[in-house]
C-alpha cells in the first residue's frame, strides 16, 4: 500500500507527502515519502491515537514482519476520523469517528485499511482513548469468548494482569464473573488489578502462583497466558476438569515440557492464536462480534480502557522504552496530534 516503510501524511504542505517513522538499529526516527489513496474496499483514517504493542518492539528489530500485503508501518491499532473512502466502501462516511485493528500502519497520521476492520468509536470514548481499544479488546474477545468458550461465572486466571491485555480482560470479565485471578510483577500492579475488578492478584516475584492455587484449593476453568515457558506445567496442574489454556504470547520461552497425563485425565484444551496474520474477512468476523457484545458495555459505562501514558509522536522512542521496561499498567498510546 505504501511506498515507504513507516509513514505519516504531512498535510500542512498541501502535498501528498508522507512524514514517516523509520528505524535503524532498533531506534526510531522521522523520514519522508508518499502515500496512496485507499483501495476499493478500504477507508483512509486520519489517525489521532495509536496503541503501542510488544509486536512493535519485535518488528523494529526485524523479528515480526507484517503479513504479505500489509503495510510495513509499525502499529496494529488506531483511532481517528474517516478522511477518504474507497469506491466500493459502504460502511462509513467521511467524518465518522472510528477505531481499527491493523496489520500495520498505526504509527502514522493517515492509514488505509479494509473497512471490515474498522469500528465506530463509542460516543463516550475520546479519540485519544480510542487508540487503546482495538488490539486488546479483539484479542481478549477472540481468545476468551471464542477460543476458550467462556461461560458466565467461570473462574479465570490472567497472566500479565497489569498489561494492556490483562487490564482489558479484567475490565470486560468483571461484567460476567466474580472469579478473576491475575498474576503481576509488583504489589502496586497487583493492587491496580484488584481496583479494576480482579478477585485477587498474585505477585509472582514473591509468591508462586501454583502454590497460591493449591493452598486455596481453587481450580481454574480458563487461563490466558502470555508467558509460556515454565508456566505451562503449573497451568496444567491448576486447571479444572475441561479446563482451557490459551496462549497469546510466550515472553519467557516458546518451548516447554508438558505432562500429557494432566491433559488426558482432565480433558484439557490447549490452544493459541494471533490476530495479525488473519485476513480482513477473519478480522471482520471478530470486529462484528465485538461491536455486538462489547460495545454495549462501553456505551453503558461498564467498560473503560486503562491508559498508562500517552506520548507525542516525536517521543515514540520513550514510549518504546516504557513498554520494554514493563513498568506500565494498562495501555501506552502515541498521540498523533500532540505538539
């Protein structure tokens, strides 16, 4: 779609010039190129806010390239205003406030995206806050409700409870169950998770979560894990009969030993998924489910994104440093309109 790697359309020159974020040796810097109009089934979004995700850190180091055909610009989600519409696009009109899940292109002032990946921005969410919605909500919905078949009142464990995914999961699931447990890396993060609605939070640096659940004799129905590695054996031990374990990342390690006896005797289901590699049609299916089932929670003030900090575009390296430090609680945003 783009003639450059990372881009921002610089409109105040009256030209179709793309001011973009390039990188070298893991550092981001501003460069320029040009941008194309949206394709037939696409809309162009003037971006106001973009969420920072760990995938961005991997991509800038060459470890997580975008799927074929997707923009190579960093950024997997955004919010903004529709500025142009492809000839076949019917869902939106120019001026609509929206948010979108992207295969790439979020670190920009403008992005072209298939209209099926775009959602109307709820009226009680600001354009800045909207950058925190798409990636986390779609990931949580797909992995907990679709893949893990969550049922109301079930017991769930979320590893990385203070992350963007974790805080989103807590804030959504508290509307469906009062049995939400999380792990986090400090007492401050643990308390923040409880304040959001978690039943309890385990500081994994001070307490082994396996010991916690064994001591309290709690069996877990669903575990959402982004750690992998050594957590696998412990997860299997605390899962209930017909328990479900779903992976969305493996920050510790992609390799681990497994006790198949636990899987067989408790009839467990182990799964995993990613969103980025899916087709616009596949993403669109989840988008429609989220609009139907989660947007009412937002509209009724039963869900609000947890935002840690927003950074101006020129400070994107600082935003990445915060993400890499894991000191944040909730989402980190890039404010595309910040001066």
